[in-house]
């Protein structure tokens, strides 16, 4: 399993994220930090402290650009993504490895829990537009796609980019993240658009709340 963290100008956050990942129960994974169009070398200096972490500088600005770069550098069959402002649980790696038993499963997402709800803005975001997709597993498959395709498949319900993973071969089957989308481009939805393509090709996306992280 390869873990990709895309970051830009947030050295303090990326340091905490790396530390949490390195405390995982299962330490048999590759960790890649993609430094996206940085203004300085502060992130690179943080990553240099960790000999087991691979540092990649991507000069082209854009979250989906960085996601694709991370996938291209990944060495393993599963590519997982989390954000620089996320703290993963110690069993996150271990559970991710068990979540692709069905060969039709090409994408997996998990529960994203807020670190705190101490401000009105945090509360409003979590109440009206949070990343929490519920506490029951969900399978998004051919039936789900067919039931919604005529009016628009609500693929944003599948999960959040802060906690997602893919079989690496899906990039060969359906293409890469659309670099016209997300931060640095149109605003958002690069992950949702990618899940839509996966479903459209007849593969599955699974949501497992036991894969939880703190955002």
C-alpha cells in the first residue's frame, strides 16, 4: 500500500500528519509527500527529517495535478490519499489493506470526523456540508449508478478526498484525476468526478465507516 499526501505551504500540518501515520500499527507501507508548487522549502525540510518518507516536488499548481503525480510515483497496488490536516487512526493502514477483497472494488472511502467543533463555522460546516457520510457501510455499484444516471449520480455521497483509496490499476482503466478540477482550477469535485467514471465503467466504490480519520 502507498499513501499519498498532497500539500502546499503547510509545514506544521504535514509534520503532524506524517507523525500520526508513522505511529500506525502496520508500518509496512510507502509514504509519499507531494509538495505542490511550494513558495519555499519549508515542507521539504520537514520531510527530510523522516528518512522513510518519499518527497516529490510538483511545480504545477493544482490538487488533482498533485494527486496524479503521487499515483505515478506510488510503487504498490493500492494508492491511498489523505490530507495534510488529517490525523489518521493507528489501525487505518491495516484496515485499508483488508478493504479490497472484492475484485470489483476499485475505490474505498471512510468516515471523516472533525477534530473539534469549537467555532460556529466548524459547526455549520459539519451540520450542512460535512465529510461525515454516516456510520453504516455502503456499496456503490452498477445498480446504484443505473438508478440515478438519468438525473445525475450523486457521487459526492461516496466520501471525501481526505480519506480515500484506489487500486492503482484503475488509473489505467478509466484515466487519471481530471486536472481541470479542484483547488488550483475550477474549485472542487475532482474526487467525485473520478468516482463517477469508476461507476460508469461498471466497477464499485465502497464506503466503510470503520476507516475513520480526524480532519
